[in-house]
C-alpha cells in the first residue's frame, strides 16, 4: 500500500532552481516524438495485440470548435460561430469511429469515455445524442464505465446539464481559470461568479458522480491576493477535483496569446507566491495533492487509487483505469496503445480526405521500443505513486535475465544524486521514493529517465512552475 503524504512541502529556492521547460509526461515518449509518415500497419498491429490480450479500452472524442478564442488556451481548437461546421464533422467522426471499431474485438470492454475540445457543448443536444449513440452501437461499454465531458459554462443551461446526465455522462469538468473580472476580460473568457455557481448547482442537482474544475495561475493582472480570492471561491464550489495549471506564455506556438499584455504577466516570485498560497489553502481544506497540478478530496477515486498504488496516467491526465488502450477520434486526437501512439491529422481537410479515402487519418505516430516501455513504467510509477520498487520493474520486464534495475539505470541513478542532495528524492537499495518537496518537481525527476531530452528543443514545453 502506498503511503500518501497529507501535504506538499513548499521550498521557494528549490522551485526557482528547478523551474525548467520540460515535458508534462502525460505519455512517454512524449507526443513530441511522434513522427510524420507513420503508416497504418503498426497501428493495426497494436490493435491486434490488444485484441489478443483483451486489453480494456478507453475512448476519447475531440470536438475542436469554439465560438470564441480564449487567449490563454493551448488546446487544438477551431474558432467559429458558424454552427454549420458541426454536422459534417460529426459525419466524419462517425466514420472514424466505425473504421477503427471494426478492427477491435467486440469482447473487449470500454471502461472510460472522455469528450474534450474545443468545446463539446458546441454541439446541440441532438448532435450530442447522435455521437453518444454511435459509441454505444460500436463498442461494448461497461455498465459502470466512467463517462466524462468538458463543458464551457458560458454556453450551457440547466436543461442541457440534465440532458447530459440522462444520456449517461457521470463526470463533468469545466474551466474557471480565475474569478477576477479584470483577468477574465483580458483573457477573453468572461464568466460571472453567479454563472459559475449556478452551473455547479445544476451539476450537483442532476446527480453527477464527480466534478472537476480548472484554475490557471500566471495570467495577466493576477497576484497572490487576487488569486487567493479565486482559490477560496473555488473551495466554496466544492468540486471533487481541482486542476491548477501554470500558464505557459508561448505566443510563437499559440498566436492568440499575442493579444495578452505581456507587461502585466506576474513575475516569477509572484507566481511562486500564488503557488504556495494555493497549495496551503487546498491542504487546509482537505484536498490532497495527487501530482503535477491536480488535487482531489480524500474520498475521490484518484486519492483512493494513489493510496492503493493503482493510479495511472495517460493523455487525459491521471486516471484509475489500468493498462487500457486509449482510442482517440477526431481531428488532432492522439491514440495511445500499449506499444504504439498515433495522432490524427491536424487539419479538417486532411482528416476528411483520409476518411474519404477509407484510410485511418494518421498524421504522426511512433512505435515504442522495449526500452521505451520500461522507461515509461518507471516514469509513470514515480509520477503516479511517488515511489518505485525496483523489484516490480525487474520482474515485470525480466531485467534479472539481463541487467538488474541498478545496472540498467546506472547512469540515471548517478544523475539522481544531485536531486537527492537537494531533498527531492531518496535513493534506497530496494526503491526510489519522491519526497514531499520533490512531488511538485516530479517532471524534473522524470526527465532524468528521458534520453530523448538530449536531442529535443525544450522551449516547446511549459516550465515546471
């Protein structure tokens, strides 16, 4: 059983020292390692391997459309108020689902479904029903499957919320970012406090099992005092899970961010003050730190899974569903099988053309080597459980027939010593154990096991803090 620490120790000097641009490790290898001109053969082989093992399935549907641009956003979106784009997209999305579902054994069960975007509630109720029915008709969905959806609270009402619940969605997520009207205005995401509390009340009244909300620190006009008000109001909302993301200012990648007043971005010391306050407030109000940017109530599935050593991670973030093959549908979406990752075409035109040609709309992909799979297991254990028993890795991957853990990762163990000296990790003969100080810097620890970083441009990633 994993011993879950009640709090994260905040060390400003360490956070300053290790505030580097690094992958978020929602996958390993990270999505930056996907290569163009990746064929269908390896993807089909990955599906066949999952069929043989009867690996459980997780499904993701990407709805890319948004009515307006949020200037902070780093997601793959298409901004348009013309709702006529939705019907043809749904037709192609249906074709995408049919095409892949035909390759998957019908005896494999789906234990998790997630809809993201963009704005999934860009679709009207009839279109939501159409897509949901397509999934039900093409997959064997478990009765107790986790079925979640992201919503934009500006474009939803009580009737829509109740409709989602009646259809079968049992988890829901929405972005707050910040309650402060000045911050909301500058990021082009105006959401009055009353609106957000109304949406939350409808969600609870409809009987959803779990609610997640997102906050962002590091936005223009934010400071410790203003963000403290946002944190306290968020606690009043009483969500089950809270994600607190560090704003990554990358206008060379996300041009919409050029609309933000760069001179009003909080400096590093102010961001650290906001972070420290946020951690302290959530700890004081019984939200446990799960990892990276996520907090959850003690009775939440994520908290329980972490305590029992059963927490996992995929492109959707932390999850309680073990060893599932993630099949993603829609433009830009990424499927994550046990030894193959593929990303769909990033443009509507390319996505539509591939499906018209009856091809799987793959734009990029990567086949994992045995070394990739071993390193993924190490990174995910550290990120999800905050510790790793060497024997588990040796037994699962038969390292004892070649090299034991210490021999296989000899250089990495040497590279971890400075982090141990700084109090981020303890290196024991039988295990690695992340300290409370190290939990907020877990990306730095994980990066030690990532040889791809030696040839990767780090400016394409967000900073750790």
